[in-house]
C-alpha cells in the first residue's frame, strides 16, 4: 500500500478534510477528488516560485494562508467543528507551539474526527544527534505563547543537524553509513540573525521517536492541555512514523497513569538504543536485534486481533453477527495491512480469527463453543515461550516483549468471550460481561500480567458500546 493510501485508509472522498502545509506534495489533493481545504504558509503562486526546483505540478490552490498565531483563528468560525480529518505531513515538528497547534485540530474537527500525522523519526533523519523534545518543552512554549523559534532551537538545529554520506538527510533504519554534522561550529552570527529577523525563520523545533511522541500526548492530555489520545501509531522502516489521534483524553487512575508513563519511558530508551544499530561496530548485538524483531511481531499480532475485534463490534447487533458485513470489513482490514516483511503475520491472524468466528460451533446449550487455537499460528506468528532478560542481555526489550504479549492475550480473551456469547441469531451480553469479569478476577494485579486489566476494560467497553468514564 502506498504511503498516502496508508495514511488516508480510514477516509473516503466524501470526508471533509483540512490539510496543513502540503506544499508541493499533497496527501489528499482536490484534483484526485478529495474534499480538501488547503492551508499553507504562502499562496500557490508563491509556492510555485519557492519550490521551482521540485516537481511542482501537484501544488494546489491554497484556500487559507496561515503565517502565524493559532491555526484555528485563521479558519472561519463557521467551519469550526466541521472537518472529518486534520492532516499534517512533516508539519508538526516545524510548529512553534505544539499545544496550540493540536488544540486547533481539536477545534476544527467533528467529535469523531481524526488527526493524521506523519512525523520525522529522529533515528532516521537529520535530527539523528539531537535531543528529544519533552512535555516540559511543550508546556513552556504554550505558556509563553511562542510564535517564533527560540535562539536555543536555532542553535541546536544548526549545530546538531547531521547527514549521511552524500548529503542524505533521511534514511532507512538499517543504513549503516556514517552520520556526520552538516554545519560548521562557526555559524553563530546566523543563529542570532535567525531570531532577530522580523519574519518567521524555519527550524525543526520538535524531535521525536515514536514512543516519546506518545508519551508527550499522554502527559499533555493528563495535564489538561489537550483532549486527545493516540488511537494508532505505526513505525515506518525509513524516515518517519505515522500517528492517528482521536478526541477524548484517557481517563486513568494515578496508578494506571504511572504504569502507562513508565512503559512509554522505557520504550523511549529502547528506541533510542536502536540508533546504535546504524553504527558500523555498534554495541547493539544481534541478540537484541532479534528480540526487537520478535517484539514487532507481537505488536503486529495485537494490532491484527484488535482489527478482528473492531469488525465484530461494528457488526454485532441484537440479532447476532452480520456475517456479510463482517467478511467485508475483514477483507478491507487485509487491504490495510502494511506491505512489509511482517505482513504475513497480520494476514494469517486476520484470516484465522475471522474463520473461527464464521465457523463457530453451537453447543448443546445453544451457545457457541470455543475453537482451539491453530498451533501453526502460535508457532509461526507469535512468541509462545517467554524470553528472559538474561538470555538476550537487554532487560528493557525483554520486559516490553512480555507486556506486549499480555496486551495481545487480553485482546484474545475479549475476542473469545464474544465467541462464547454469540447465539445463532443474537448475542448474550450478560454472559459476555460475566466472562470478562471472571477473566479480570483471574488476572494478577502485579507483574507483567497486570497490563491485561486496562486492555480488558477498554476493549470490553468498545464491544458493549460503553463510553469512557
């Protein structure tokens, strides 16, 4: 699946879209039939002149020119709350105030709208040697109402920008060519000039790896600055990662918030450590790389199970499962699977779990009987033997792998509870709730297994159609 198709996979051309900063490469161009409002920093004529050395035939007419202040203020108020999607590809890292930018997205979107972002991954671009942005930085920029990049940002951007051999500024995760600073250390006058110019001077102000972005969104939402949560995040092999945000800050207890933050903080360390794989003789050995690959497989398994569960939820009514629509949604889910080396895992699980539901057997009590898990699936697609930290000499990776396996198991438990509660022409909500309650009682409250509780609660709410508290 092409990049644009992957980012836009949840939308159709009836959707009302606002795309921010598409410049010469729009994701949802009007000429292709998309119902898009284009926002950019300059008019089409100015963009044609600025990007004359690029392929400019895709530059579109700009509906709204935005040069500063809140984006929400640049859009007419009668269009607030009318958009199905807010799209920004490689834009958010350039903003001076990330909180105000995302608040504008909240203002412009419908209640069920989606924020779709493509974000540079510092491990795979010229931000390689720069430090990660933190929630404290985002809060400070918001409280200062920052509309220009700071002197520190310009110094850091210039001093620590790095390129691969041949002046390459974006690359794949397995590129082991040397990464060297791009600029000399004698550019101090330019740093000061960038700050004192009356017009905006561009820079990458925000630097992320996937988990540090998720951590920032979580913390900003817990602090009350945003009302968003990460609906999905997809790591890419090269240059960037994709993020889908939805309205609705997570409602977590203090203990749940601490666990979520700790898990993300540990993932950040793991993701940063992966940069060492790009060093010719880096310290990240083959065993840790193998463990990371297995962790990705476990994550893919969880994603596939969630897709099947979402299809069940969408097609489950008082008269049972709408089998035709369920099949259609599983087929669409198969089309959305990223085309990479791990794709067979998701395809296998989608097919296997959907087949279980469609071929369920009715027991003597009129309820559906469970189907034994396909041994081949367990052998080929998922990790079934816990791997200890000592075995791989990487405790963070091993711990995260255990947690991901528990998340996957929790989704599987909810899916099995749905199966056991389906009748031929209805489904038994009472039985479903009882099965989930029993599973929760049997799940330990400490250790890696404790991760299951939050997943059980969240996925069960989705199946029952119960909103977050």
